[in-house]
C-alpha cells in the first residue's frame, strides 16, 4: 500500500490521521451497501508532511501563530499569506507526483474531478471544521490537479482556518491535511440533507435542502433552496423557493453561475418519490454511523449520489429516559440558577438529594440534569400546578412548556407515572401545611421564632454529620453518606423539621396573596419589591454584611489593603501574621469561612472549589467594598431598607382603609405583610444548609480520594469527580479504577462546556423555546422578566466569575445566573441583568431586598450586552435598552 495515495476502497472511518475527516467518511460511505459514492482517492497526510517538511521558514512562521489572539486579524492575515505562498510554490516529491498521476490514469485522465481539503480535525463528533479549508470543482488534467492539491495544502492556513483553530484550542502543528480527489458528477439537482431537523433539533424529522445545479450554490448561500421535511416516510412540509441561479461546470474546467429559465424557477427540484428515497438513504447512513448526519447529495441522470457525510455537531444530546416512550424534559439547572456542566459526582448528589422520592425522574444530558416532566404534563391537574410554579420561576420555561402542551397529540402520547407533585397529596405533607397556616395566624413574632428554631435544628444536623464522618474511613464513609443523603427528604418532613417546609409554603402563599391584592386593591404592580427590603433572618444578606465588616477592618490598615490584591492561597495565612492588622483581619476571615466557606459559584455541584478551599476568591469582593463604601455602610443600608419598607407598608395600609370595607381589608393585609416579612428571609436557609451537607460530605470524600491517589488508583484526588458516587465507592472498595474512563469523561466535560443547555427538550431531541411578549417594548429592547422595580442607567459589567469582579458603585451587573455566592456583589451595583431566573429565584429576592432594579431571563444577555456599554434597565416592566 502506497503511504502517500490511497483509493477510497482502501479507506475506512478508522483512518482519520491518514486521510482526514472527509477522506475517512468517503471511504466508509463506500462500504455501505446500496450507496452510490463517486470514486476517487486521497493524498494522505504523509504526502502533505513530505511536501512541506523541507520548506524553509514554514515552521518558524507557524510558531509565530501561537502568540496571536483571534481578534488580531491583521497578524493572522500577514502570517497566513506568507505560509500559503511558500506551500503553493513547493515542488512535490517525485514519488508522490508519480503516485497521484497513476491514480488519475486509473480513474480517467479526461474526467473532471473535485479536489477537496480534508483536515485531521474536521468532521469530528466534537468539532466541525466544515468550510475552513478550500474545495475546487471541475478540475481537469494532471497538471491542474497537482496545482490544486497544493492550493488545498495551503488552505490549511487561510485566515478563517487559523482563527478557528485558535478559538477551539487546536494545535497548528498537529492538524494535518489530506486531499480528496473525487470524480465529478454533473447533477441537474443537488443539496444537503440533515437527518435531524437543524431548526428544532428533532431527531425524527429529516430536512432536505435542494436546488438546481451543483451544491456549492446552496453551501455558499448564493441561492435559496427548496426545503422538504420528512418524518417516518411521510413528507410533512414543503417550502418551494424561487431558484433564479445555479452553479454549473464549464467545459474548460471550473464553474460558473447560470440563470435558470423562468419556467423552472418555481418548480419543485425533487419529486416526492425522490424525496422519500433520499430519506431512506439518509436513515441508512445515520444508522451506520450511529448519530445524526449532515449529508451532501446530488441527482444526476435520475440517480442519487452521496458526495459526503459528517456528524451534526450542533445538536444538544437527548436526556436518557428509561424506555423509548415519548417524554418531555425540563432543565433542572435553570430551576437551580446553575446551567454550567456538572461533573458525574455532582450529578449523583443532586439525584440523591432532590430526587429521593422519584429517582428515575432525573435524566442526564450534556453534563446537565433534566427533570422528566412527562407525567406532570400529561395530567391536567398537575400540569396547571407546574405551569403556575414556573410562571414565577422562569417565564421562558413557562412559555416553552405552554407551547409544548398545546400539541395535544404529543401530550396524549406521554406515559403515565409518578408525578413530582404526588407528595402534595401525602397526609404528612398536608398536615405540615395545615400546621404552618395555623401558626401563621399567631403573627410574625411566632414565625420568626420558628425561623430561629429551624435554623438551629439544621445547624445541629450539619454538625452531627461532620462529627460522625470525622470518625469514619473507607467503606464506612461511603455507606454513611449514601444513607444520610437518601434520608435528606425524610428529614425535611419529620416532626422536628416540619416547619422547615411549612415556612417555605407560607412564603409562597403570602407572596402570591400580597402581589395579587395590592394590584387588585391599589393598582400596585411591584408591591412585593417595596415590602421585602431588609427582611430579618436572610442568611445570604448576613453573608454580604459579614464581608462589609471585613472591609471595615481591612480599611483601617493601608499595608494590608496593598497586600490583599496579590494574596495567594498557599501563603495567605502566614503573610497575614506579618502585617499590621493582619492577625485581626485573618481571624475575622477565618470566622467568615467557618460560617460561609462552603459557598462558591455553581455550588450545587459538590465538586466545585469552595471558598474554604480557595479563600482568596472572596478578597476581590472585600476590596470592592473597601473602595466603594464608608465604614459602617452595611448596617446603614439594612436600616435604610427596613425603614423604607415600613413606610411603604404604612402608606399602603392607609390607602386600603379608604376603600369600601377598608378596615377589614387593611387588618388582613397588615397580617399578610407581617407574615411575608417574617418568612421571606428563611427562603435562603434550606439551600445554605444542604450546601453545608455537601461540604461535610466532600471533606470526608476528599480524604478517601487522597488515599486512592497515594495508592495510584487515580492520578490525582480530583479525578474522582469524574466518577459517579457508586463508581467512586467501588474504586475505594476494590482499589481499582478505569483511568481511561476518567480521561474520556474529562474530554467529554470540555465538549459539554461549549454547549448551551435548552430549557425544554423532548425525547425526540426537539428543543422548545419560550418567548416573551414584546409588543409594547421600546424598539431594540431586550425583553426579560421584571423582578425588582425601578429604572436605572449605568455601565454594564459583564461578569461570569464573581471572584474576578472589579465593580464600581453604580455599575449594572450582567451575568448568566446568580446564586448565593454572588450576593456580596449586590451591595456595589445599582442594577442586575441575568440570562436565567424568575421572580422567586435568588437574584430576584436579593435585588428586592437591596432595593435595586432587576431584570432576569434576558436571553443571551452576556453576549448581546458588551462589557462597559451604557444600558438602561426597567425592572418594573422587564427590559434592557442598549444606549
């Protein structure tokens, strides 16, 4: 076998390093029975390396690219031109030239050929380099083919190819080029077929684009194409376009544009029979590869030819259900305000904690967690309950679910099963709700006592878990954690903790009542915002105030403030001892970490690095407070908010008393507001507590991971994060772990990081997107959900990591989501914009408490709003204007 030139019949999908993505796919396609694939050959990557290895100056130029950033297009262009010029002028090795000539003679010297680039990092399941290198059509003659082979080699260094590699982390010296030389077919019609709908992602709907002439016209966007959609051997839609142009082959070589005669422009490019035949071919190819495909095809002399097939890399994975029934899934990450990828160990703990009653309800897809909502959506009763809950959590999720249930046939096809809302009918739960409502009649003072009691109970439980685990090792650690995590749900509803759930119910009920009646009686849309500032007992507010106190301490010592921006975790404590005020500050910081050190961004993933593990992560927040506030500002802010709320309450009650039946209404409203303020602060505490559970577990599990690393079972303690809990337990028990599985999951994690998780997806892979009503918004405004009233203008600070925040007072924070670890930043900003959330989520509650306007659920906010841009947010109506 010649190592420089291989015929298609010598190639299969395993030969990517030799012939690149296109070449490997063409060789593989030729092996599928019944497919017509035009013949050809590949000049291997060895041929490419042989041709350029002696080129003086090429490697030096490639090395220069490693220091270039994607935005530096002038540098990319200058270096690229020099590399391409050298490659295009290379004299091919005699052995290589003879091998190419021999293959051309075998296939036909007078035939026309397509000469295509095929990179080793192209048409992969994890990345598509389609269109990054060049293709040349209707090339005729040995000399012209050799010339265009060199052009293909050079196209590895076009501006777009270089930029793509830099952006996606591919090494310029480890991406090689093969060249495909394939006999041309001259089609009357050609196009592209996707075996999954590229618009909706539905895997059962196949989409075909078709136009006259060569397919390059469609690929380049030169002409509009017919589009046909087919589902299970039935054509479900046709969109026939006006096709004015075609690209055709010229007799002397190359291609040209040609006008289509008027009588054919609006004709259907493919017959119905040909559409269905293409679907059959597409499904055959998809089955062979085992994943959805993007396929190039051509129709010549009544015969359908396949020119190329590659994986569709843009589809979000489908959550894995227990069977093949139709199902609908909602994003758990959007509900929890954390849409980042979660490592396998983190997924296990979320399943143990939050799906203890119905473990099969949680599915995994793309490194995220999804809830199987099929049973809830099928039942009219539970459907209403779920929709109402999402109306306050995430309006885009609410809109998407409403759109899903409008498809009656799909809803009818969903399976029955256990519902997420079944527990509401549990007599024990009903008893808890009734007790909570009875306690609420006694007033806010009684409820505040319950809040303190529940906080104490939860703290004692966490300390017991931590103490128990300190005395255990090996198998006993895993057995204890597994049993304790499973019992989390039961603890929430036992007689000692019954008010824990009851307080949350009261918060929901009273929020809804106050919102509804203040609007009905007074026309006030945003009364909740006014009445819940500086509520007592909010643990995340206490965290923010503690950081303000740390700032007050640091502010007194200039040398300390000068040191902190450069502090490192491994030397922090020793360096503090040597600084004036360092010991005082260090003790306060340790006290802070003892209470709040289990927190971090994305804290629902147990594998995330906590503040206690990385204490310098909180220093930028402390220094921001030093810079933006005077001493004692925290307490002043809290008291100011409390007085404003009391004043608003007084105003509202006076206005209510003037209504018909006003005295009775005012008395009822006063009670409801009293209850609301008493229980709102508790809303943040259960999450604080289960994150504390996570930290107690993690401390014990890290000890076991360190033992496995010492024994060589894993390379590093953090490797266990890529194992599910049961796998970690088994590795600890047997002293064996599959390191190849860990490495594969690390690579998968990097791939998943690039994906954007949908809010709602079906078992068919269809992504259902929600929509806002935008009729009454200013032109160009970005719609969202209003969560904290007011209008404010300021500088947008687009921040994805709170530990890297450098906020000035008056900035508007723009981010994907916030969880409690972001709370300290709220004191410095005058507005909040997030991509995820609703009126009842963390960011919304904190903005109302701090009295700053907030708009959440603004899709792609971090991409559409530029860092430093001036924006106006309207937290009363719900939109962002780019000024």
